[in-house]
């Protein structure tokens, strides 16, 4: 990657208008449009990927369900979860989708390591896990060479709604979150800590510069 992306911190924002905004950005961007990374939270919502089975939606109750155009199965978003939408021109950067997903996962693994948490990835099941429980979920879409959707990191949220679904299509999959593991305790703190790791993993920052930035962010937490 070359030019630094535009960073947007959008706070708590409804899911569907954000999804439509990502679609518009991807459709309208040109060859010189800077990449953007959006950090935000959503009110409670279940989302299903384009080929997701509704059999994994067990008891949604009063939480809205939205069918979307990302990959993956069903997941939950809610306050206390950091959602990251990297709007990246993968074609311009010469980055394959598998490498892009790996970079997103690596950023979360590096974030966890910063706080002494041993996290890992699984080739067969995208996401980031700690002791078999899922910490972060991924689902992306690429259109016209540009990525949208992205990454959700559990920070400090009510995990009960995950029991109303088979998370990411896996029956009995347990979730975990950073507040229980000794990591950042708020979404804003998590976003600040994750940003340099994400910029490094995506190639916007050299390793040394990203490391210095991560250390500065950690001292401010």
C-alpha cells in the first residue's frame, strides 16, 4: 500500500445505512480515491452472509436480522463490539483477497499479543480465537477491486445474543472478549490500540513506525 488511508471514527451507527454507504463508496471510488478505514459500533443486529443458512439463526427474538452481501454465515453486532470496515482498493495495491483476510486476522493477533493474550487463527474458519473461543469475526466483499465489510472484535459487550445463533455457522461455538482477557476495556481504547497494528498489517506503515505508534497508543490507554 502507498498513501495512508483516511481514518473515520463514526461512533454508534445503524447497520443498514452504514452498509449502503460502503456500497456507494466502493461503486463511486476512482483510481486515485484514498482508501478509508471506518471504526464504529452498531446497535444490536444479526447479519447473514450472501450464502448463509437461516438454519443457523436459532432464536433472533426482537433483534433485527439483515441479509447482506458479504461472505460468511450469521454473526451478531452490538454495542461494546469494535467493528472495522477497511475500504481498500485491493486491485491497485496488488493484494489478493486471501492475503487481505490474513492481514486483518494478523492485526488482531498482534493487538492481543500487545496485552499478553495468546490468540490464533484457523485456516478452515476465518477469525481470531483464544483458547478455542472466538474473539474476532471476519466477513468481506470485493467489488470493482475494492473491499468492504470487514472485521468485528469483541471488546466489552453482552455476549448472550450469540447464543441465539450458531456463530459463523458453528454449533456450540463459544465467544470471548477483550475485557475478560486483560485487553482494552472500551471500544474507543481498542480502536486506538488496533489502528497501528492494522496499518502495519495492511502495508500502510513500516514495521518500526507501526511499532512506535502502537507503543505510544498503549501508553495512552
